C-alpha cells in the first residue's frame, strides 16, 4: 500500500507539471513536454497494475481473515484505499484523454515550436517558420545519426559473425588436412601389408609344391614325415649320415628307420621335434 501511495504522489506531481506545460508550453522545451506526458502515462499504467494485484490480495485475505489476523475494519480500509486510488487515476487519465485538452496541447506545441505564445497570432515576417525549420532539421539530424549508428552496429555484428565463420573454416581445414595425412599413412601401411601378404602367399605356394613333391616320392612307404629343421635347413632333408653311407634311397626324419643307425639320425633331427 505504501509503495502504491508513493507512486500516486509521483503521478500527481507529474500531472501538475503536465498541466502547467499545457497552459504555457513556452516555459519548457518540446523534449520536456514529451517526456512529462510519457512518464505520466507510464506511471498511471503501473499504478493500475499495482491496484489489480492489491485487489487480488484483498480477496484472498477476505476469504480467511482469521488465518492472517485481520479484522473487518482493516480490510475495509484497504478496499477503500483501492477504490479512491482508482478514482484518482481515472480522473487524471480522463483529463489527459479529453479531446479539447489534446487539441490545446497540440496547439501549444505548435506555438512553442514557432516561438509564439497562446495569445499571439503567426507573424508574416521572413523568419516565420525559422524555428520550426530548425526543429525539423534537428529532428532529421537525430534520426539520421540514429540510423547511422544502427547501421554501424549491424556492420560490426556482421564482421564478428564473419570472423567466427572464418575461424570455423580454419579449424575444419586443419582437421581435413590431418585426416588426409592419416589416410595417406594408412594407405601406405595397407600397401606394405599387401606386399607382405603377396610374399607370404608366394612362399606358401613354394612350400606346398615341395610338400606335394615329397608326398609323391614317399607314397606307399610307412616312413614318418617331419616339418621342421632346428638348424635352418630345408623342411625336407636327407640325412647326411645316411647319404654318406650310400643309402640314397633311405630318408631320415629323426626317427629310427630300418637300415640306419639311431645315433646318426637322432643327433641330426631330435625325435621330440616331430
């Protein structure tokens, strides 16, 4: 309630000043007249909103006054305050919206621009519209300056956005270069792997051919075949001891074979490797 009363006092002061300016606009500038009018309207609108909030609060309190320790007298005082304040606000708004008052205000404003009082008629001298022209030029200058300032602000914002876009493009470019480099490295690795795979496949083909040849040579025999040589020789080897003895048809695979000695063969090819 105190805040609303304070706002009402402020509005009444503005209304009094507005009335004075309306009666004699020559005592103030056009800017002061416009500011006073707009400020008064804003204050009256704000007071109306505050009164609506107070009215809702009073309705809530009236529904259960005991809960809030309020008696009927206090509630009546607050309701009366809301009613009287609304009446004051309504009177000021009606005064401002009165057509005759608005016409008088417009006429006073025109007279203020021309440098005339309410009781004077327009002069027919050479500078009849000089003050009005100056006011119009000043208003145009302000408008042009505001437009230029807005355009400058828009240009600055666009420059900032372009800088952000440029930075994003630079980041994407660096990322694409890194990805391209990694792809090239992987391509080289895949190429090396392909060469190694081809080489391994070729060696495997040679081994399979040798296996097929040995299998053909030993077909129908009961000899056991070994697949490793710890000394690094070929997979299929003829025992040196047997070869030296002239037994060319007898192949030694690290196990005892009829016609050969155990000592000469087991030393060359240990049996546990087969």
